[in-house]
C-alpha cells in the first residue's frame, strides 16, 4: 500500500473512531457549562446577543430548513411557547442553513412567531454541539446548559413538559445527553 493510501485510510479511520466515541464539536459547551457570548443574526426580528436572554430560562432549538425532523417538531415548539407555562421561559430557534433565504422561506411557510436566528460561520452550531439535528438545549437563567436533547419530539407533550419542568423547576439537572 502506498504512502498516500495509508495516510487517507488513517484519516478516515480516525474520523470514524472519533465519531463513534462521541467527539465534541470545536468549542462545544457541554451540559453543566455556561454559554459564551455570541451575537445572533435575526431572521424574523432584530439581531440579539445570547446574553440578552439571561435572567429567564431559555429553550434553544437548532434546526435547518432541509431537515424533516426539524420541520416536524416546529409546530410543537410554537404551541409550547404559547402555553401558560411558556411565560416561565423563552423559546428561540437557530437555523444552521447556509443561506438566510432558505431559512426565511421556511419561517414564512410555517408562520413562525418565535424569534429565530441564523448561525454565522458555524460559531453557534459548534458552541451548542449541533452535530445532529434537531438539537434542543435547556438553559437556566444564568446561561448554564442543563440538558441537550437530540432528535425531534413533541415539545408540548406530557413527557416533554415533565422534562422541562424537571430542568427549570429547581431540580438539579443530570448532565446527560438525551437521544431520541
């Protein structure tokens, strides 16, 4: 086997092994860590800093317009935000689309009322750990990541409401990654 083939095989095996071992995205804030400052470009509203949301628990949903599971759960996030208990926290969305037009097209089509932002140069995607979509983070009022949930779910279902209440209700969060 020539040297180039060995090098390529080594790289491919290394990436595969890192993926299997749950490698983190560059600069990822893990469960228990505090989100760093970031300016988010508004899709259906003004630009905001992540720190603008401090003082109230935050649910961050990371999505893309080309992601069927992301599209599937978007309506339940809207319903969650408009429930009575939705006054206790803020729900925002962050698109990982490469083009704002694609994200805005989806938001218009879905009649989104939540504030949505678009990632800039993978900064938020990496910080939040969004290597799989959709990804939803439960963040406390001080910016600490309480939980990361990978995969689509019905956010206004009894199971999801229980998860949110446990995270934001003062119960100590268990630092785990929930995969559906």
